[in-house]
C-alpha cells in the first residue's frame, strides 16, 4: 500500500489550507474593523450627548438669567421714574416758595431785582466804582465801558470795556481792575475780543458769556482756564445779553431787529421778540439794545430807535409798550433813545435815557416816567451822567450805571432815610 500523497493531492491540500487561512484572515480583519467602527460610534454618541447636554444647560442658564434680569430692570426703571417725579416736584416747590434761591446760580437780573416802590430813592451824589484815569488808554483804567454784570456774592463787577476789547473784573473798593477776558488787542482768534458790548456771569458753569460784537459772535470764556475759550454762537450781530433761571441765553440783534433765545447744545435759536423787520408796530422792534428777563421769562427790550421799552411775555406774538405809556412831545421826561433796562420785583421799570443823561423809572400803569438819578444835562460831577448805557442793582438795592462818555461806573446808594 502506498501511503505517500501525490503531487496533485498535496497541491490541493495546500490550496485548501491557504483559502482557509485567507478566509480566517479576512474575518479577523473584518472583526477588527467592526470593533474600531463600534468604538468610533460610541465616542461620537458620547460626544453628541455631551454637546446636547451642555447646550441645554446653557439655554436653561440664559433663560434663568433673563427671568432674573427682567424684574430687576423693571424695578430700576420704576425707581428712576419715581426719582424724576420727586425731583420735578421739588424744583417746582422751590420755585414757588423761594424764587430767589432758584435764580442764584444763573441769572444776574433775577438776583439783583429788588423790592421797590414808587417812593424808593437813591442818593444823588454817586461814588465811582471804576473809571478812566487817562485818555491815552492807561492799562489799569477804563476807556469806554458799555455793559456790566454785578456779582453780588463776590462783591465785584464785570465790565465790558468795549474800546479796549476786553472784560475787566473790578472788586468793590479796588483802585485797579483785573483783565479776565481779551486784552490782547483787536483780533478774531479765540483769545481775542473785538469791541465786546455785554457780559453775563454763568455761575453754574463758572464762565463768562460775552457778546463779541466786532467779531459777530457770542463767546464762552471759562474763569479758571482762560485758554479754553469757545464760540457758542457764530455769525450773530449781538448787543445785549440776559440769562433766565433755566440757564437759557437771550441775545438782542440790532440789525435783525429781534431778540432770540438760545439753549446750549442746540444748533437753532428761537425768536422771542421782533423778527418782523424794523417798524413801530407792536410785533416789531427797531434797533434793540440791552434786555432784561424776569422770573416768568418775559423779555423787556430797550427798543432804542423807537424810543420805547417793550415787554414780550413768554410765547407772545406781539409786545406790550410799557414805557412810555403816553407819548407826549411836550413832556421833558419821555424816552429818547433808551439803551439799558432793568425791572424790580414790584414791576417798576428803570431805563437809561441816553439823550437826557438820566435814569428814569416807569411804575406799572404810570403815564409818565420819573427821573431817579442824573441831571437833564451831561457832565462829570457826582450828580451827573453822560450818555448812560447799561445798569444793574445789587441785593441792597444800590444802583450801578455805566456812565459811558465819562468812562466810569457810578454807584448810587439807596437812600434809606
């Protein structure tokens, strides 16, 4: 018996073994593939689950935050509204019970308006607060003052020394003044002035508001930092300035025959008097000069070329002629080219009558004005004035007058005897 395997049989056995090995290898690789696939699938599932869980958690946190924030915001808004209402009520109460405390911060006129009556008198011999010492333009002297602002708290007076193109602060009793704006000669640069005609002290903002007439602009000049000047209103033919108890600024424009009100931060101003070309009608002005604003925001205007004083109440479309009440060419006390105007708390109107060289008083309802200081002739004596311009009061009721042609500021003390 032959036990040897033939060549063909051996080949067949080897072939079968090889196929089996290949098959096993194939299944082994497939198994490894599926294991790897399952591992990857598990990792992906875990990653997706983790991501979804984080997203849900974040969403819940945002929702929770919104729920907490919304009531807080509502509460804050309610609180702010309550504070605004309370503040408004407080301001209204203060204005009603004590107008003087409201006006202390902003308005010269309202501080300096005094309680007076038809019998109030002033001593006729004035004392000189500031004056021109030489005609050659000495540094420490005035040349030709136009407008003034009396600071009753600081016991000083700010003077628009027009032809020296500067603003001078003069303490009561001092021999010399202090230049606080301009004084660098004529010019249009920010540190120059050109014939300023009026000045107002804004105490809240610690700055001067100046009518820089020659440069046709209104300037803001800080008291502490004299290098930080600012043009508030450009291209304006200004003359007189006033400020109300809200801090709004009023400016007279002689060439446009109107008075405007301007609020800082606004580009546009509002016409509050005139603006209808020049004329004598009640809705017209003709070359207005200095102005006064009372606590009710009524504007009093020295309507120079019409020789009258007009009162324009707030939001009025025409004015009321308050001086003179009666035009009478035979009356020596009628107005001739009024320049300055101021009003006391009793409604008495005080006007600088340039042509008669006097300060006159028109009481409510009076048909004629009454001279209170000055003589009916120009001169340099203590009892005389020469073309008076701006005027003001202090808290004691003393009267300050710009005696323009004499280059001095005169103080007429109230007569309490």
